[in-house]
């Protein structure tokens, strides 16, 4: 039921202790219907973000943190960190548009 449906019912009903105007004013104070985010929307946003990350896998690795060891004729990668800031930015870019703006921010 939408806000307009409720308003229509109030306006077309008999008055009670509260006047129709009182009830209408209260209903008007209720915020409108929010944005509906479906599982499909979330899945599409995650898919888009994953596509960007997979196409830019070189940027996911923080190359400055790479540590190597030399074993004879072999060079082994011992440790490397992920660039979590890059991953976060990519996820935010694709997931944040799904949400509503927080009026408290």
C-alpha cells in the first residue's frame, strides 16, 4: 500500500477522535517510499565490480610489499599484500549507487 493509498482511505472515511486533517498531516510527515533494491540489483553490482577487478588484477596487488626469495636458479614470491584501498574503491563505485543518501550525513 502506498502513501497515496493511505491518504485516499483517510480522506474517504468517517471522522473519529482525530480529524481527517490531523491524520492527513501525520501521514504527510511520513517519508515517501524508499528505493527498492532487489537481489538482482545487488548481484548485477557485484558482477560489475568483479569484472572491473578481474580486468585490472594487476592493480589489486600492492607490488611495493612483494617479498622474494632466491633458491638456486629460482625466484620465489614469498609474500605480497592486496591493495585493499583499490578493492574498496571499486566496490564502493558499484555498490553505493544502490543506496539512498543518508540525510544525517
